[in-house]
C-alpha cells in the first residue's frame, strides 16, 4: 500500500523538501504547506522545507523556504500536485536522495522513485487528507487542516466540480474536525478586491458567444494593464462564465508579446465535454473539464474554439 511507503519515507528522513508546480494554485500550496505543517505537528525535530519561486495568487500563504543545494541533495523530496518534471517549481528536486510524487493529475510521464497518483481524487489535498487519516492517532493542528481544506475547496470550486465525490466530502469532513474555521477561510479564499470586482464586470460584458453554448473572451494586454491584472490572475476569471445555463464550455485567453508577435495563453472549462484532449494538441493539458493551453497564435485560438464548439454539437 502506497500510504505505508510514504509514511515510512517520512519517518526515515531527517530532511524533507516539499516541491510544487510553478504558478501554484491553492491545491499545490495547500498540499505543500499542509504536508509540511503535519510533519512538524508530529516530528518537530525534522527539518522540513517548502520550496518554490512563484507565490500563489489566491488566499494567504507563507512564503517559501530557502535552502542550499546540499540540503536538498540530502533530503527526501516530496513533489505535490505536479504531473510532469518540467512543471516542478525548482528543478533542484531532481538532486534529492529519494523522490516521492503525490498527485491527482493523469500520470502520462511518471517520475521519481515512488509515487501516489490517484486521478479519482478531486485534489492532491484530498489524497493527503486520506493519508493523514490513514496515519491513525497522528496530531493534526488547525493550521494543517486549514491548508488542506483550502486546497480541496478551491480545486473543487466549493465542492461543485464533476470530480467531487462522496470521498471528497468525507476527506473535507475529516479535516473540519480539527477546527477549520469554515466561513473565515472561505472569505480569505473567495472574497475579491474592488479591482477584481470591477474586472469581473469587464469580463462579463465583453464575452463572445458561439452558437449559444461556448462563451469566451480574448483579453488584450492593454486591458490587463488598465485593470492591474497579471495574465494568470486574468485567466482565473474564467469561472465568471461558469454559471451560465446555456454555456457548455467557456474559455479565457490572455494576450502576450512573443518573440515573433502576439501569443495567447488560455484557460478552458466545460461542463461535460472532454477538453483536455484538445488542450494536449496545443502544448497544454489538464483535467477532463478544466485545462490550460500556452503560446498559441491567434489562428490556433480560433482552431481551439472551433474544435470545442464542434465537440459540443457532436
Ligand atoms: Mn490539484
């Protein structure tokens, strides 16, 4: 059983480094800081470091630790929520003594010495919650529980995504027993700034609609500047289109300057049609109903919209 092996590795390691993907969402940060916090709840003498250069742009998270190369070389590296090696934020993970991957994305390119990959889990935080429940009688601080709960809440969009299951709710329920402040945490994660409130009005009023069922927008750099939005923050507004009865799929593309002209990154979402196969054709990927694409030309954006639209009508 893989939970056994993860526990054994943690018990046996003096130094543990925890890595996440670049441009971390709350599941990446939550699983990373939740695991670090839980290890220290139970083994305060261990050296545990959470690494990564980028800072999450939702919720409130500690800043990453800084460690030298030698410490990483001597460590057990646990990489959370990251499907492939290229996406790990801090490539020094590869130099660690032992590498353990914990993830819920499709495992196209396994890496490391051992792994727990469960694609039926709605979040990596759900896997870690199950892991902690498996480690009976362990200490779970409120902080640990809140980090993991935050990852579950955001990856499942408040337990509404198609991969939310009874097991997800069970895992969240388990965490809440350790004192999670549900309304406060929810406000920390989902309340928006006035700036964001205003930008949501822009993104709603500028939606383009294909055949009533596909809503999308391509956000120019000038608009992101005007509203003080980064590209990744802008794409996170894709959820603004997620509650329109007529929409089967919805996308937000952001413009950027590439070496040979304008390029586009996109966030793609759908209710039921599969879109990650389309994303994979265009340097992207992700979950069945939530994927991302990068570095597209303008005509590739149109191709993707056309492919999604055709799939809706299949
Ligand atoms: Mn995740």
